[in-house]
C-alpha cells in the first residue's frame, strides 16, 4: 500500500528529532549535521534504526539543511547531491520495505540585512537540486518542514512535485496559530492545498497544546490529510544548553489529542527521542484517522488599496499637488536644536513630512520615535519614522510600535536596516527576527487591532505604512516582485533609493504602472566629486551615470553644492509631470539645500 492510501486507513507514527539525538550522541552544535551522512554514516544509520525499533513507520532523512544555500555557509555546496543521496540511502537501508522514508527539506538560510534572500527562480533551482538527489536516493515521499515563508515553501513544493512523489508541506507556527511572518493557519492551509500539497502539516513552533489547536484549524479549512510533529514542550535554557522537560508520557497523551483533532501522521520535533516514539507507537499504532468536519472559511487575504481611495496623513493631497518629504538624521547626542531648526525651515518651504532614519549605517543616534514626537508637537509637521528590523526582537518591536501609535506617530517606513557589523560598535549584534516583508505585515496587523499573535490590542494603531524600493538593481523585475509582496502585506506608499538616471525612472514607472500606490522617487543632491564617487562606488543601491559624475569632477565647496543642486533641479523639472512627489535626502543633513529644492518644486 502506498503512503497516501496508508494514512487514509491508519494513523502513521513517524520518528522524532534528529538534531536533538545527534547532539545527545556527542556531535558538536558547531558541526554540520547533514555532512555526517558522508563522514559518520554509521552514526546516522544507528539513529534511524533506534527510531524504527521504537515503532516509527516513517523516518526522515538527515537532510533538513542539505540545500545549496545552507551548505555553502559551511563550504560544502559542491556536495549537495552526495549528501542528499547518501542521506536517502542510509534511511532506505534502515527502513527496508516496511517503513516509509521521507526526504527532509528545510527552509533556506536568512541572510541578515537583506530585503529578501532569494528570488523565486533561485529558490526553485536550489530545491530542485535537493529534491532530485533525494528522489535518486530512494525516498518514498518528501516532508517540507519548519517553513515560515509561504513563498519559499511553494517553490520547494513545486520542485518536490516534479519528482512525482507525495509531499507533506509543514509550517512552523508561533502561539495562536500564526507564522513569524504573521500568516494564519487557515490561510496557509487553503493556499498550500491549492498549490498541490498532498498532506498539510505543522511542526516545531510552540508546544503540544497549540499544535492540537493548529491541527483542528487546518482540518476545518482543508480536506487534505494532516501531519503533526510537535516539540517536546517548551525548551528551558540551563547551563548553556536547551533542555526539554516535558515527559514522554505527557507528550504521548497530548499526541493522542492531536490525532483526535485530525492528524493522519504523528511524530516528534525538537526535544523528542526514541522513548517518546516508543510510548507514542504503543498508544496509537493501528488507530484510524478521526472523522473530520470541514468548515469552509474564505482565506483572509490582504487587500490592496482601491484606486481613488482617500489617502491619509501627509499623503492626503496626493494627485492634487506634489507631495514632498525630506529626510533628516537624528542627532548623535541629546541636542535637538539643529534638527528642530531644519524642520521649521522645511515646513516653511512647503515640505509635507519629515523622514527620520533609524541609526543609519548602524551608527548610534538619538531614538527617532521620541524625536518624531517632539517634532510633531513643537513644529507641527508630520514625521515618517523609519523602523528597522536590526535592533529589536519580535517582542520589543511590537511594544515599540504600540508605543509609537500611543505617541501619535502615524507614518512608518519599514526597512530591513544595515547590519550591525558595518557600524561603529564592534560588540553590537543584529537581531533581524523580522525582515521588511514581515515587518509590514506586523504593522498591518496592528492597524487591524491585533498583535503578531492575533491577540487584541484594543484598537487599531492607525499607521500609514511605507516601503522602500531600489530601482537601481540590475534585476528590477525582482524588485517589483518584492514590492508586490510588500503591498499585499499592507504597504501604502513607496520611497525609493536616490535616482539619477532618467532611463531607470522610466523603467520603474513602466514596471510599476499596475500598482496603484504613491511613489516618491529619491533625490539626493551631490556636493562634490569625492562625495559623488563615494556614493557611486561604496553605497549599495546607488548608481550615478558617467555623465553626472563627469559634471561633478573637479567640483568642491560652493561650486560642488551649486552643481549638485543644478543636477537635482534639472532632474525634478524633467520628471515632475510623471510623478506625484519626491523624497529628498539632503547630504550631510544640509537642510537648507533641501529647502531650496522644496521651494523649487512648489514654484
């Protein structure tokens, strides 16, 4: 009987944690666990045999991180095929003909500080390489596990389905049935069902009680078979390592409840051992899947703002006048006199809003939320607060954003942020619990009156959410695809990296014509030849054409500032009929230069 037919007739007991057990067997956390398939195959084979002896009827290959991107970090990218084929062969050898072998496929690594790690085509190629090798090695099916990004698991699903083998698509959920990107169980179940997953599942994430709730919710949204691989409770950090104190007996009791909720396949994730699986198998082996009643619910999909809908805050005049925002950096100390004076001058010149960056280039400055509150109260001009993913974890981020709403901050530009490694504090570390996509989704959740777990925050936060866009990329189509995701997650306006090339602006406008969202192209006036060459050669996301660089050669001081202003003014004049506004970034905080451009636009 094949796998899909088998799980319709009985609940299948799978294995438990691989990483936990390899660590317990003396493998260092610094070692690459997947490489053990080649260098210590007897250890991996022994673990598979222990789980089968405990009663597992499905085991997973030791290949969770055996994709090109993860192995590249360890210098093993040339061994993708060998590691996966060997991982499948070891599991097949242990399983024989009576136990199913599932090829384990995990998410790609997160590259800290980048907007999005891989394009859809890159992800598909990476997963094709891994799934083809696993299929060649003899797996019976695939389990895509511990994913939190819907776009990533869909590419993995496409690659796996090309082999013709069944696929379990399993997501990792936080408390209350949401992924770290903020997507709810029901929506994911519906999307993965439509994408062709043979079995839907959940693994890792929070504890067994939440797992039961997640399986219940999946069962209400899809008719597909379900798989559950809960952790052995919540980990406790003791003496430099994580300890799972949930007993195998309690785990087994809760696993039985998960089966009653609708699971067709039940196994274990972090912290589970062959002892967990032994007790689980004794209780569950031979049980039939529970009867399920599907409750059809529409997927909760983010809505893009309808054409012509009224804009809020600084965008209220969009379409009737040119909207102009100006970026200023918070001071490096507590003296706010200069930035307040600049805001006053810019307001008088006609600026609609002030942008406040958050520790740009990972260098310490005054907190921009507190400064934004001061500016709005003392100067009376709206402030767009830049919020990065670098400095706060998921808990602190939500608290800070709710505090910003309480202070009357209404406009947020969500950016990933420069990694701490490029900054001035060598001991600082980057957090990046979120990226710009998931931060925008979190902001949209707060606007809906709930936090990232779906718990009420009493009222909506009222944010106008902005997104960054880099038109200077060699692959603008990739940037547009990312922007579409940001808009789907809740972005309502766009500010771009500085643009100096008319052809780039024209291409951007053409490629984004279908997006009914305010675009503010970035304008960064140049001030000298040295400044021009630095921006072009050393600042990511900025490209300055040779003809502009030629105009700045030999220019410095007043001559450089004057020429830079002339170039910026000419650009603005040539595009003003094609754009709805501008995002001015004065060099070195020179707000008088920005004020001159604001007045030029207003004239």
